[in-house]
C-alpha cells in the first residue's frame, strides 16, 4: 500500500488483554466499513479475539486491561521487552478503570466478596504505566475505533495525530446536545478530554469521565458548579473515581 | 422599503408553498429543562404548525446554517503518484422562518467577514445566498441586552420581516425574492390603519426593550482596563470549554485539519468551529502558547467582541443575545463582566 509515493511497512501488531471486559479489543474488530482496509495496513500476529495466529515478533503491542495479578506483571514486562511501541488501549489500561474501585476496599475482603471460599491470587489494580513505560495511551470505555485508526496511521506513516485538548462540552455543543446539567444530571463533561464525540450526554446520560481529564481542567470551578446544582460530595466523588482517570486531582 | 399586509392564512399558505420545494427551518420546541422551561432550537419543520413563534430565544443561534460546526472544504483522491481535488460548495436552497432581529444582525456581521472582506468564503456565500430569511418582531428575551447594542431592530439582511398585528402580519420586504414570494399569496397593499397599528406595536415593543449595559466607548474602556482584576475574577471561573463561542451567533473562529481514509486512497480537508477560550487556541509551532491562562483567553474574547471587531468593521461583534451567558455553567455573564469593568473604572 502506497501513500504520497511511500510504500508502507505494514507493521506487525500484537493485541493483548489483561484485567478488563475485552470490549476495547472488540472495538478493534468493529467499524466494518473500514475493517478490511484497517487489517490490510497491519500484520496481526497475535489477537486472540479475531485470529488464531499467536506468533511473536510484533513491533507494536496494543494492550487492553489493567494489571491485577502477579502473572500479569510478568506478562506485561515480557510484552514491553518485545515491543518497540506499546499502546495502552482503553480506560482500564490507561487509568486502571472500573477495576480500580477494588483498591478502595480491603483486598482479602474484596476477594471473599467475589470468590467466596475460593479466593484467587490478586494485587491492587494498577494502570499499565504504573508497571512498565507506555508510549501512547488511547483512553475511553471503550476506545473509539476511529481514534485507534488515526493512531495506527500515525504509527505507520507518521500522519500527525493529536488528542483534542478541550473538554467534552465542545463536542456536545457541536452536536446540538442540550446540556445535561440543564436536565438535572451530573456530568463530568466540563473537565473530561473530548474525542469521543460525546455520545453519553447525547443519550441523556451525564459524562462519567472515561477519557480522563482534558489538557487543562478548572477543577475548582467544576466542583462549585456541581455543588451549586445540589449534587452531594458522595455523588461527585463517586463519579470522579469511577474510571480512575481523575486520581491525583479528585 | 416596501411593505405589505398578509393575513395569517396567507402566511400559512406561504410556508406550505415553500415546503413544497425547499427545506424550511424555524423555531421548534424540542423539550423542557429541569425547571419546565421550554427549550427551542432552529430545526427543519414539516408543516407550519411546528413553527413556534412564541419562543423567547433558541439555545443555539442560526449561525450554523451558514457556518456549520464541521464542514468538508475539499476532498482528495490519491492515484499512484498523482492526486485530484474536488471542491463542492453548492447547497440545496433553504428557508429559515422566524429569526429575531439579533440573529439577522448576527448574519449581517458575518457577511462583513465572509462575504465582503478581502477573502470572501464561497462556502458561506453559497449558503447565505441560497437561504430565504423571514424575520419576526418579538418581545425581549430574559437577559438579552440587544437594545444596548442596537440590534433589537434590523433594516436589511432578510427577505421578509414580520410584525404580528394580531389577525395579520405587517410585512417589510427586504429583497425582490421576498417581493415575489408575497405575490404568490396575495399580500395586499398596506392601509393607513395597518401603518398605525404597526407603529403602535413597534412603540410597545421598543418600550419593553431596556438598555441593560452601557457599551458606548467600550473599546476605550477595555484599553484602560487591560490589567483590571475583573479579568482575573471572571477568567478564574472559565472552564475553557468553548460553549460560549459555539452558541454565539457571530463567533466564527475555526481550525482546519486534514484526514486520510484508512485505505489511504482518499483525503479530506475539514473546517471545525473552534473557540478562543480553548487552551490551545493560541498555540503555535514549537508548542509555544501565547495565551496559556484562562484569564487572558477570556479577556481576549471580550476584546474581539467589543474592540478588535469595532476597529475593522465599525461596530461590535456582539449582538447582545446573551446565549453565551445562558450556556455558561460557570455563570460568566457578559452583562456582569462589562458592568464590573465600568464599576472598576469609576472606583
């Protein structure tokens, strides 16, 4: 495949999953209208969900899920050693995701709650970048396939790529969504990084912040906006903690 | 200007006749907020009953029917070592019925930028010339300060402008296109009684609009107050989300980006509305940002509205609709910001 006179290198890509729902992997197989083109740009050497190939020799690793077991620590270190570029895919890989809520509880108690008298080996949940260095992070629950495509184009041909710096509000406005605060809902849109095209507020659900903070967030003002509208501290804190993207500022 | 009188039935016929050939857009109630206030948007309608002329204001201005939030400027096709470009800006004609004077004044300001300046935009002009505009008189909306900016009335920029006289409309004709449309629905010549009723109604409406914010000489005041703490006070509240610019009838700043299709056979150059309040608006090559603080960015938005635009086009960019004030979650209201500046100067 040629672009602007340059033949592509068709990089070898491995897709790996850790603690997560595998929804981000599934996203890679979505967007059927460009799926054939997407797969012809890359050489998939390992992708359990769509391919029986389980080869090694990948240069780009797309990693989904958070790290929550000792064997996962070893596996992600091995992947890091093999890969030239390691991309964290989705909120779990980037922030720890919903799994991270476990860290607010006693580990043994959480284990008993889920597995009863057959406890499993477990660790406090960590994002990929808390275990090994990460080159690129694509947040979202799930990731947007369109964004993954642009990142892959960037990796193959160095097509410029940037995440939007602005918060979700701009995308709501650009699709004429009535502000969910006006409808009495709590929303993290004013502090969450855009790029998802704001599907949740468009469906009447306030933003839950799966993409983490925008480039610059006015957290202080956001808190007073939420409080003025009658949302309790618990509601606000729960919302901010949900995907783990706001730890450090929440 | 020519005037005619049109019965309510005649107006209905006019809308129905228009609907037979082109898209008709107008104020439509789309739902209610948590306090049960109606929310209106300018949207396509399928019959005259969907037009709600009793609307106070719309959440969004009609700007995006002329400057869409996203627009493809051109598409490309790559072919071996060559490429071809395709530019299309011809659009289907459309009618927008029920615009208030502030929104038509907003279009007149955009005309100055996109139709009459050094670099006219064929994309804008195509939409503007292919849009039949019917304005309507109305009682002031809450929080609007159009009177202060002289945008509560409008003398051109429309095809027809209606004033409701109860059982009939007093119609100002703004174009030959508007004149032709009225011929088809048998609008009659105006009588002395029509003129009298019209002037009475205009006087009543004018009395309802109260100047809320003194903007005379605001350009000079802004220069004097360049380092005022007022900017710090309001700028610290700004969440840099750009909502104000999106709902504004005259904010027109945009970014351009190019995207390549996944099969690398096609490309597209897209224009996307942007806002001077967004964190990377003034970022240039090398990552240098001339306005890294929300306080500076907010200040410059006001400077463009009330000083920079005045220097180039002899009038403020703002039409006083207060859509930005209503949409701002942080409660940054133009009336309060400008009043604070006036107070600051007096103390």
